[in-house]
């Protein structure tokens, strides 16, 4: 069943990464005729315990957040998008998750670079917790900024698991809305094989990969979506990134639960590595509701 995006939540801090995420949010909201919630979050003051200084910093941050939220909101309204503006205060990832949950968000969008300018710093804190904790899919916007994001080429890595299947439904919705070509990729992880038996085993995994990608491809073709299937050998994250660069993918869509069934294992390896290193947007999809501390 094709999924749709009716309610989008854009979490923003006014950074370059948030500006890029805003570009994607406006484009997606327009394509799906969705309501876009533009959420600015004022983080807690962590400086010296001085009431006057704390109030001044909080007020300054709130004014900055309100200004950026309205800039994005006005641009979206200019594109005919229904917009809700909001500014919250508190621990950033918790505020974003609570807001998304209370508004039944179908998609949450965040930038991969925060005000620190360090992707790893942001992903290691706010973005990682949003990806892990959100029950809705999360689009982490990375890569160069364009005037209007488009999704002509979508990469869908799959291993046939429940998590990967959840990503298929969202990829189908995006491909239908943007008339995109979907590349379905299965990676045979050669790093897990004993060199003495790799020749005997790898052929079986490649045949399984061909079957999995063919089944997914057939689903897209039934929906009149142009599809390309591929089976590659290599380390999963690196192979996904290399293939995305090879086809110049506009978006990578992947599940956060792999065949192991352990979110922490996959998010700690393949998905997280792709998110950290991708120079393009990555849409992460949970197979089931997630939790976060």
C-alpha cells in the first residue's frame, strides 16, 4: 500500500543544514498537498547561573528562532502550502519528538549540520535521537543546496526485512509524486564471510539478492514506476554511498531495522554510517514505533 505524507514537521535552528531541510520540506509539502509545521526550538540555557544573563540569552534565541520560522513559513505560503508556525523551548530532540507525536506527523525533516557546523556533532546528538526516537519517517537533509529539490532518482537499499519493506512503501509514494526512477539495491556483505568459504557462500547470497530486488522491483513496476535493480558486493554502507554517487541519487530511502531485527545494530552500523557520510538527503523509515531516552 502506498503511503502519503499529509502532515510534515520541519525542525529548524536557522543553520545552513536547517535551510536545506526547509527547501525539501517546502518541495514535499507542495507535491503532497500537505500541511507543513515549521518548528523552531529554543534550547535550554547552559551558561553561568545568572538569571539576567539566562533571560537575555533565551530571549535572543527565541527572537532568532521566530524570525527564521516566519521566513520559512512565508516562503512556503508563497508556494501555496498550508503552514503552521511554532516555536518551542526545551531539550531539542525531545521537543521535536513530542511535537511530531502530538501532531501525528507523517514525516519529520531535520538538517544534517546544525549551528556547530559539524555533521558528526549534530548527528551524534539531536539528529540521531530524532531518527532513533521518531515513530514517523525522518528525512535528514544533507548535500548541496539547490533552488528546488527534486527526486528524479531514488535509491532504495533493501535486504528483504520488515524494515526495508516499510521503506518500500514510502519510496513508492515519493516516486509516484515526482515521477522518479527507483534503484533497488541489495548488498552482499563480503566482510562477514570467512575467506576460505566466501566463494561457496557468496553465490547463494547473490541469488537471494536477485530474488529480493526482483520482488521489490515488481511492486514498483505494477505501480508504473520505472525501476532498476542491482546486486553488489562490498561493505553495506560504503557500497550504498558509492552506488548513490554513481547514479547521482536525489534521495536514499532506507529502513532502520534490518534483517537482524535489532534497531541498535543496524542504526549503529549501516544506516548510521550512511547518514553520517551521505552527501545527499536520506529518508529513514522505522518498521515499528521507536523509543528514545
